[in-house]
C-alpha cells in the first residue's frame, strides 16, 4: 500500500470514528440535557498505572519518562521527516514554572518505503498535579498480504481489554473501566465508550523546552467559579475510563485500526486543579501589585 493510499485509509477510519463519537456524545447528552454530576474523587493513594488500560505497554497514569522508555524501541529516532519519537512541550503563559512534556508523538514506517504507517499519540495532564498519561491513541495499517482476519483481531482485543465489550458497530467496540482498572457495565455504556479521547486531546505544544507553547487554562483572566465547574460537569464524558477500537475491514481482513484510551476522570480533576492554581497565582500577583501601590509615596496635591 503506497503512502497516499495509506493516509486515505487512516483518514477514512478517523472520519468513521469521529462521526460515531459525535453521534454517541449527542445521544448521551440528550439523555440528560440539564443534569450534571459531581467532580470524580481520586482513588485513595492515587492512580496505579499498572492496573489501568494500556496500548503496547503504555498505561494510563504513566510518567513521561516511563512512556519514553516504552515507546523508543518502537519508534527509534531516524531524523527522516517526523519519523521517530517527538516530544511536545508547554509552559504556563501567566504563571511561573519550568516547561513540561505535554505530548509525545511516535511515527514509524514498519513496511518500509512508506507502504504503511504506525502513529502513536500520548497526552499528559498539566501541572500542578503529578504528570501522568490521561489519553493516548494509536492508528496502524498492516502490510499488504499480512492483514489479519477480523476474528483474529477481535480475539486479541477481548483477551487484552476484557471479554464483554460494548459493540458499537460490527467493527467498532469499546470498554468502560473504573479508576482501579476494573471493568464496568453501565446501562448506557454503548454511548459512553465513544467518550474515549473526547476530552483528552493535547493542547498545542512546542518542539523544545525553549520553544514551549504557552498554556493559559480554562477561563483566561476570569477566576473559575462553582457555576463553571457545574457547567463543565454537564458533559457526561467528564467521568470514566474508556477504550474504543475501530477497525477498517476489506475482503474479510483488517487493513488498519485505531484505538483510543483515556482517563477522563483524571483529566477533569487536573483541568480544574490547573485553573485553581492559575487563579491563586493571579490573586497573589494582584495582592503584590496592591501592596506595592500602597507603599508608593502620596503625591502632593
């Protein structure tokens, strides 16, 4: 399969996935249009990444250093285009602190000569919380003549993620977990699995620490209010741990696939904690400015 064709296949997969996701999210939101849920409470002791779902050994909750160690053998640096492992950096635009790794992007050409592609994206939460993976996705095409059957791929997925998936379509299936990594079976699971990756897409990131992209939080200069949090939590995708797999099938074999895994509950807590940190910094800066102004000599009138 040549590169344009491969890109076309993956683009079709992406379109199907997005269409299914949007449809599912719309259905889930229509079910309870005015309702909101509580901000999910973190597990006692924090997230144990070893118990969370993974893709090729990269688990939700892993640190950037752990992810790099897992992915570097799969995406060795080649300095050819964007092949290899690429790190994306961010920093606060209006708060002190050093840059951090916001995203990791892996790209390989497993067939050679651009005949197929393997792309892996990882997204981390922002400080002040301890950094860990909150979302990841992988899209991969198989070499011509080496495509596995749909039954073979499904059997591998059931073994990895659990024997009772939610079947969205004959070629799309998903799983729901709690934050201890245990499988769940909510009555609306078929819609909820489409929440995989819905709120964990990576922010803009720079190629190096010195060129890190600025991160400004949720509300800009306005402090986060309880009403803001309540509005945030009206999105049913704000709670849960999800896996969603979509397969592109032709002639009874799988030509390519995409898998998304996300820790939406942790992502929600992190985005609120980030904004509260930025609000505290802004409040402290305002107090310092006021104190400085109060120390200025009174002008003569």
